C-alpha cells in the first residue's frame, strides 16, 4: 500500500529491491499517492497491475478486495501518512487501501512518514498506540530533515531497512500454531485500598509477555491480558491492559473462545472488600485502619472449568516454596488445568522480577520434566514448542 506522502517516491526503490530478492509485490495506491508517484512506474517495477479503485467493476469481478487482502503473506504500508494511520486505527474503509487493511487477516507492517509535529501530535500518538495494540508492526519513522523543511522525527525509514524488515518477516520460521487462538495473562494485579493506595506484588510480566510473543511468532492469534507492568507490549500481539484481578478475569472471559490459555499472571488472591471514594486519612494518635479482604476470582480455574468455552489446553504456573512437584500436582487437580509450570520462589531465588526461570513442567500423569535454569524467553520458546507438538498430535 503506497500512501500519499512525499516519501512515496522511495517506494519505487523499495519495489525494485524486493523484486531483486524474489519477493512478488502487488501494489495498491491511494488517491493521494497517485499524485506523487506514477502508477505506470509502479506497475512496471512490480510487473503487474496497480490497484487503486475500490469500485472498479472489472477488478471486483476478477479479484474481490477481500481476496486481494488475503492472498499476500504480508501487507506493507509505506509511506503511511497520518491520515492513513488514523483510518487504520479507527477501522475506516472508504477507499481500496483502507478497505484492504480492514479486511486483511495477514500481518501488517507500517512505515510512517509525516511532518514531525504531526507525528508528535497526541492524536497520532493515540493512533499508533492503538495500532500497536492491534498487533500492527510500526517501523520508524526516523529522525532527520523532512521534505517540509522541518527537522525532527518523521522521515520514512530507508528502503534498505524496510527490505530487511520485510524479508525477516517473510523468512520467519514455521508457524505451527497458525489458525489457533491463544490467551495469555501476565504481570501483577493492583488491588485498590483507596484512590491512591493499592496491594500489589513483584511480578514484572516478563515471563507472560515472552510467552505471548513466542505464541505469536509461532502463528497463533494472541490476546495478552496484562496487569500493570513497565515492559513494552510484545510485537504482533493484541494487548489488553487491566489493573485489578476482576478486570483481568473480565478481559479473559471476553477473549474467549480460544484454543490455548496460559495463565502466567501473579493475580492477587485477595482485594480490600470495600474501597472508599476518598483517601483514608491518618488520624493522629488513632488506630491504623483495618483492611477486610475479599477473595478474588481464580482466573485459571474459571477458564479450566468453563462450561461452554473451555480452551483445549489450559496451562498454569505454580510458584512454590515447598516440595515443587507435589504442590504443583495438587494445584493442577485443584484448578483443573492440563499443564503446570512449577517454579521455586523460595528465599534466595530471583524468579519474581528476574530474567531467568527454572521450570518443572508437569503435563499429566507422566513424569515431571525438569528444565535447567533458562532465560524467560527460552522458557517461552520451549513451552511453545511443546504446545505446537501437542496440537500437531504429538505427546501431550
Ligand atoms: O493459586 P496460585 O496463585 O498459586 O496459582 C497460580 C496459578 O493460578 C497461576 O497460573 C496464576 O496465573 C493462576 N491464578 C489465576 N487467578 C488467581 C490466582 C492464580 O489465574 N486469582
């Protein structure tokens, strides 16, 4: 998709370079792009027809716009103008390019290009955040001189860099979980005591986020429900941000049906029963307030025992300090999940908030599998490998 920015001229170079790498390119021009770059040149370089009219009867008869949006392995929008980003973020479909973007089920890579102030505008920031949350990959823009004479961030990344990113996507390994939907919970929950205070824990979200990213790389359509964390949303994943356990439970139920659920969040077991609308005042000489706690919903057990939409595979974590295997097997039975990744969080271990994890994987009645201490990304990769084997009909 070529948008109507000055950087559209760079697309000719991009198409030529992709062609040199043996990538078949099919181009769609917006009306504004046609003013900036010759459709004839685009057609010549891409060795084919250029698409630009939503309601062209011959095109619709030859190839409906839905098909056009599904036949590609990857959809690239370059340059993506502020207007095109806004349309994408809001699901508008009033021309061929925006209609294809709404109808596609393929990964979308976007290279924005615009005036630096337009890029910095809160409206564009919102749109970009929303697109990231929808799983769109945003590449650039780069800093430097822009065509309008202002210096700042707004230049489209160079075609060479775009080619690298496109080839990396196309070469991305096998996608054994393509066509499957997954739900992952991650991070801590915050349970409010009053408008400014809350109960929390030390979970960083690193393990859950790594699992969501690995599932997405394996081709699954992933919803990540994350409590408050400071790490970025993973690429290619729909991330839903929540604060409390009850919000997390609600977001998880809303994400159903899914094939795979991995509950990696450190959900608070309890919440203060009543949350006053005003900050609790410290009374000089008075007694400290007493917090009455109520039990939070158990998300893992709720998913594993769902009466109508139980995922085919439900995976939980067990952070234990005692006899790992016995505790984990008991937890598996209590919660009704299929697999458990148990880890030791005794004093001296740094699993919570740390970068590494030592896992004992329990997948049923068979023997537990002890993994060596691994980076959380590697734990995620191994878990996804096991999930892929199970869905391929292998041992579970
Ligand atoms: O009961 P416990 O917190 O030890 O269980 C850990 C497992 O249960 C983790 O997979 C965690 O994500 C999940 N869990 C949950 N909802 C809760 C408590 C735990 O999903 N309220």
